[in-house]
C-alpha cells in the first residue's frame, strides 16, 4: 500500500485528550509516525488546517439484512457511514430473523463484506430475542459475535436473564442491555409530563428507565458479567450508574445523539420523524445527559441508526415506527454540543470512537502508533442545510431534515484506503 503523509492537520486525539496542529504518516494501513517529515515517495495530503480524527465506532446500528433490505442494505449503510465519518459499524441483531444462530451470523458477515467500512455484529442474547432461552453464546462468539443483546426487547424473566449473564461471564462476553421497565413502557410513545398530556400521547415515566437499570445492575452484581447499558437518557438513572461504577462493577453506558441534541418539544405537532426509542426527554434530562457525557459518567455516544420507510412513518404518532437514521448526521449533530461549549472535540471523539472501541476490544478509535489508519478529515465549522434526500441511506427518516447544521466530513479512510471524498 502507498505511504500517505497527512500534513498541516489539526489532530484530534481522544486518547491523549489533545487538539493541536500536527502531521500523521500512514503505511500499510496503520499509523507509522506523528509530527515527522514526509517520507520520500509518500503521497502528501494537505489537510488545510482541518480536523483529522480517528473514525467513529458506532455501537448499535440497525441494518435491514436479513428481512428488511428495502429499508437498509449493507451497501447503503456502508456508504452512509463513510460519508458520515463512521469507519466501524457495530450492527444490531434485531433483524428478521434475529441474529441468534452461528449460521445467520455467518450469512450477515459475508453480506457485510460489500460495505466500504468495517462492520462487526452483535448477536441476540436469547433465542428470537424473546427473553426466555439463551442463545449458543460460545458458538456465536467463535463465529464473530462481538457482544450480545436483545436490543429493545427487555426480558421479563430475570431468572432466564441471570442464566444468560452467568454463561456470558464465564466466556468473558459483553452483554448490552436496554434499561427500561417493560411493563411501564409498553405502548408508550412519549415521556410523561405536561407536553404529552396536552398532545394526548401515551407516555412513560422517566422512572421506567431507572427501574430497568436498577434491575440490570443487580443482576450484574450477582453474576459478575461485563455489561453495557445501551441508552441512558434520564437524570433519574444517573445515580444508579454512578454507584455501580463506584462499586467496581464492570459497567459502561451509552446514549444516543438524538437524546443529546433534541427534547420532547421537538415532536411539535406529532412529527413522527422525532419518534425514537426511548422517547425524547425533557430539556432538563437532556442537559443532565450532556453533562454526564462530559464528565465521563456516560462513556459512549452512538447514532442508534434505525431506518424506517415512508409508509411506516406516515402514520398517526402512536402507530408510526420508532427510530431515525443517523449515520450521516451523527457528526454534525455532535458538533452542536461542541459549538455550544458543552464538550470539546477530544472528549467527543473519546465517546464516539475510543471508548466504544475499548469496550469492544477493538484497536480502532485512536491516533497512536500502530493503530489502524481509520481516519476522518472534517471541518467542524462548515455550515449546511440538511436535506434528507441527499442522505445515502435507503431510508430518509431523519429528524434533522431542513435543519441548519455545522460540521462536514471531507474525506474518510479505512485501513489507509480512502472510502469517501466530499464533493467540492
């Protein structure tokens, strides 16, 4: 492979916590040197003072294969990811059928090879994601499963969940849970409060998230499993998470970019593109979650990219599908937090790249010597008007349609190979 020298760059290093001018040299798909002269015969790329950062590792992306290829294929998701600065997709198992056998996992792994970015797969924790009988965790790990989760289907059988967690612990497998009490949250489309009452939308108390998290953490304490809470979105859940970390439990937590940048009022007059899981929260909750990311209580920011076709969104709010596409909007939405002064760029990339890579045992997400050359060049200040029809995902259900945003990916490299270049 060609040696590439990135000159005149603004290096965003989440591991060192620095944002400083510098250069980077890449050879044979890995980072060879920093802040040295360009080697002879190297291809020199002048970054023009723009930001060069590790590619985003997006934990929790829904891809439609198998079963819903019309919503998103590996090819379309990979193209959208490359354009959005996501160099590693961690795909969810909530497919049709669920990824709960080695055979299904091997099928999607082969299909994912067509994508221009790296794709790793999580497998279901229980068969059919029904919360009753654990999957063959050992065989699925051998087949490449990087973590185990039933995504938004929360088990109502603690004994079955404890059994699966115990077995996962014996293999060192990571379990990803969705903190939510299923009884309280069933049928809900909004967060309880004055706004939901005035709109007549079925709602769920923020306490349902705390109750679900408390249960999961008790099981983690009992079993000793490695655990990641996929989305913490309410202030009331944060003390339980803080106590678990202080007690030394092997626990991390994430949140979605939508819960960091939007609130319940964005639903407005029943705008279904703003219907997500869990529902958007109050502004007080949003600010508490932003602060929790900034101080490290919440470790990971993800897109929770969930494609939905027009037919499933153009319905009354209660009946409409939940979820939003976000592979291409994750970075510009995160720039809102940066420009508002909440989180600096190294901390953002710690949450979007380094921390998810570390939690999953991946070498990506850093600018250290010997690390894979998965890189993005972006302008954090470039303004643009979001047009959902320009998104490369098959589905166009973004809540940011028509929004003024800042932050544009200029180019993306995976293993030193350029997979995206923005139009001039």
